[in-house]
């Protein structure tokens, strides 16, 4: 009898392989994965081929679909779905402009049974085939390194049929030049993953709510570009989040990313400490604003840039910072501006050395809270409240206007 040696069976072929700029207005589908071989130790089914594999720019107004994993067979593992577009090559930046539809292929759903078959083949673009304990993944809509995506259309992560789970819509494998530009009409079904390197998400159209989950193992930047942008999906991974551009970024997910948060321009709005990721991650504010729309406490380290930083709790809300607020560069003084009608309550021994300016609301010290190293406290409006300190407060210099008050207790 013929014996199969637990191999993955042949993967599906690529729909179109491009080495020069490609414009597509038709329907392109990657090949389906081949069937598995039977015998003692059955082989796994093949993975699907990519709809398009490219080393150059692609403009799509049509439909591109990754190939599906191998057809369903009993007692053998299924293959993973192929990517819609797989950017291959040496890492040179490739631009993909989509106003049509790009979808990853489906993953076949069988698990390993019978005589201990081999694993199902991966789809072209990396979607995993089935094993003894995990179902095959669907393919990503787009996979690649240093990919610039201009999206006016629809991007769909492929479905894994076994557990009915949608795969990542976008899989950025590495590189420093990855960019996702969101235009009017952009629809993305499935999460995003940055496996290493950098990714910039740029709003190009107007106010937007972005509900997609993001896994970041590099540096992910939201460039709001003068618009209001709300990210409601979960952001996870060991990477960092950076906010650039004018406008407001609102993070509302129970995020767990651990690489810290930097606000480099505009406003970042949060309502819970978890919106800023793992509590071990720091918060850096560089000539920008942290707005808080609910009352909460954070113990994370906060760093202020030499160009200054603003913290603005909303009216009736209190942000309590029990961690240390410090200069971003130890030897360079950094200033703190207190805006917003709410209260900023400091209970840590803070070490920043620039000026503290209260423009609105209340800045309070409690317990052993201290801003003794701040070069000056200027109460332009609002209140400086030290009534809840344990042993009083020491300041280097205190100035203000008739619009400001000091509460001694």
C-alpha cells in the first residue's frame, strides 16, 4: 500500500504574479490548496494561493480574493487561506491603492484525526493550516513589509471555517514605512497586526470611529491629521502607541499594549487608565494634551517634554496621578500646564523642573504629593489646592493673577 509521509499537500497557485505596476479592474482569485494524500499518516491539505503576489505598486478597482485552503476531506487537516495581495521582495516600499474589494481566502476547517495526519499547509502570505488542536486560518486581505495602503474600498480578512473566526485584514510583517491611509468609503473587516517595525494610521477624510482590533509588536502611530478619530477596538501586544497630528484621538478600549504611549501633537482623550495600555507602560506628553473625560487614578510614570505638556480633566472629573511626573530628559526642565475645568490631583513626589501653570480648574496636592522641584507655580485662573497634603507643600515660587486662588486648608 502507498504510504503518505505526513507532508503538507501542494498549495494553490498564485492568481497573478506582478513585478511591474499593476492595475486591476477584473476579478482575480488565488488557486485553492490541493487535496491531502491518504494512507498511514495522512498528509495535510494544501494552503490557498494569493490572489496577487507583487513586488510593485498595485491599483485595484475590481475584486481580489485569496485562494481557499484545500477542499474538505474527512480525517485530514485543512489548509490556510491565501492572502488577497501578498507583497513579496526585498522590502522596498510598495503602494497599494484600493477602491474595490480585497479579501483573504478561507481556511478549511478539519482538525487532525485518524492516523495522525500532517498539519495543513499555510496559505500564501502565512495563514496557518490546521493542526491536531487548531483550525486553519483564513488569509489576510494584504500581507507585506513596507506597504503603503490607500484605502477607499473594502478589505476583508478571510474566515477560518472551523471556528468561524475572521483573520487579520492587514498583516504588516516588518519595515519602517508601513502606512494605512483611510479615505472616504474605507471599510476594513478584521484586525490589524504589526509584527515588527513601524505603522502609521492616517485619517484622510474626516471624523471616524475605528473599531478594528490592533496587535502591535512595534511602534503604531495614529495621525489624526486635523480630524477627530475614535479607536474603540482592543490594542494589544508588546509595542507602543503614538499620537500625532492636530485633532483628537479617543482611545476607549480596555487596551493591554505594554510599550507605552506618546502624545506628540493634538489631543489624546481617555476615560480609564486601561485605555493607555498596560499599567507598566509609561505616558509621554510632548507639546500636546492629555484630556480625561472620567475620573480615575493612574500610577504609571508620566514624562513631560522640554516643549511643555498639558493635562486637561473635564469639568466635574478628577484625574489622580499617584506615579511620578518627570522631565523627559532629566537635565532639561519640562513645564506642566493644567487646563480643563476638572481636577488634577497629584499624590506622588514629582520631579519635573519646569514651570507649573494653572489655567483652569484645580491642581491639588494630597498626602505626600509634591511639586517642590517645579521652578514656579503660576495660578493664572482656577485653584492651587494644598489642603489635603500631610505636612503642607513647598514651592520654589508662587505667582498668579486675581483670577486664581490658593487653598491652604
